[in-house]
C-alpha cells in the first residue's frame, strides 16, 4: 500500500530522515516506533504530502506523492501530533467543517457523521466546544475529522501522546475496528508497549531505519537475557547491578528492577553482588524482552557498526 524509497529530508545541516526505505502492507496497523527526535513527525508530514522531500520518493499504490499529491491526499486521512481543531467550535461543527473541506456530499454527510459520533462515543458530546473536551475525547474528535471522507489510508502522528491509559485503550479499540473495515493505518508513537499492538513495526533512530518486521520477529533479534527482580532495596540494588560487567542496561519500573544482560552473563553474579551489600532478593525471574529492550539493544548494536552498515 505504501512504499518509501530512499527517503531523505534535510533541514540545512540536519538530516532529519536519512535514506530511509520501508514498505507498509495493505490493511495492516503499522507502527513507527522511536523516541522524541527520531524523525517520526517529519516522516509523517512527508507521507501526508504537506512537507517536501529532499530526496527519494513515497509511493501509494505505485503512485508517486511528488507527482500526484492532490490525488493521493483525497484517499488519505491525517491526524497531526498537535490538536489542531477549532476550540471554540463544537464537536459537530468541527466535523462539519472538515466535511466541507473534503467536499463530502450533503446527501451522505448526515449518516456518515452519525456513524462517526457513535463510533467514537462522542454522540452525547456533539454540542460541546472542542476546548472543553478531555484529552482522550479531543483525540477521538481529531480521528473523526480525519475519517469524514472515508479514507483508505490513515496516518496518525502520536495520537495517544499524553492521553490516560483508559482512553488509549479505547482509541486502539477504534483502530482495530477500522482495520476490519479495510483501512490501512500507519501510526507513530513513542510508547514502546503500543508496538506490540501493531501487525508490523519499524524502529527508527535519528532518521534511520533500525529494523522492521512483526513484533515477534523483532523480539527474536534480541541477543541477551532480561531479568526482573524485587529486592529489599531496589535503589541500592540498581546502583550495584547497573555497573556490573555484562549488564547492558538496568532500570526501576514501579516496584521491579528490570535488568538486561549479555547472553553469556552468569546469573549468579547478580546474587553474589547483592549478597555482598546485604540486599535480599524477594523475587527474581527471567522474562521475554519488551520492544523497548529490543529497541535499545538494536540501537546500541547499530552504533557499533560502520556508517554504511547501519541499516538492516
């Protein structure tokens, strides 16, 4: 459905997107995953046809966006990262405004809007000003406006950023429903846990493609062990364990100490170190690596390679 070919975007001396190539299959939820500053928003804006390309091309069903911008925009729905609707207009007024922009025929508009309001659970709030909506409701309103012209491809730039966990779950349920209706969805997110919800994902770092594949395939790239433990003093345990040779990363997540080690790291090393400083282990187990674990691992591995070998 979407093919990105050797795409580059320069801002003076800054290379925001660096020779990136990627394919997005039809009727999938495909995630662009990476931290702030990785190039996700720049890529999304080029995909939406609102930012010029420095080099390379983007093809939608073999049609170049550089040569067919307006034609392609007609079947794209784009939701930017920042809430960009009119705060002093009501929910229904904002949707109608977008219906006017996309020239949605009057005879089918009422039924489409009714379905969107029901679909997004905004029917009871249709007369509320957009500025008076919660963060989750604003995102669902933005999605409704992006869907008013029934696009075949939906581009969502960090749509759940800053939204509470319950609203995030509701938003994803809406995306799953859209997928069953044949919509191809490309979503960018800094939340690594959302990657597991996608059919395919692309890990991006500093404008470069780190790796792409299914969440399962990407987890298989992790060469190491992941340990989670609860100790009598997680802060002191973290300080002691994180400097051990063979420990590549460590963090405290809630009440749990999350430790990444090399594949050949002797597990008793951690036990011995904590025993030396009189910290007891309450619980300890090996777990499957998260997408975040894999992202950190692959990013570090890519940094070790010569520049021409960075892209897999």
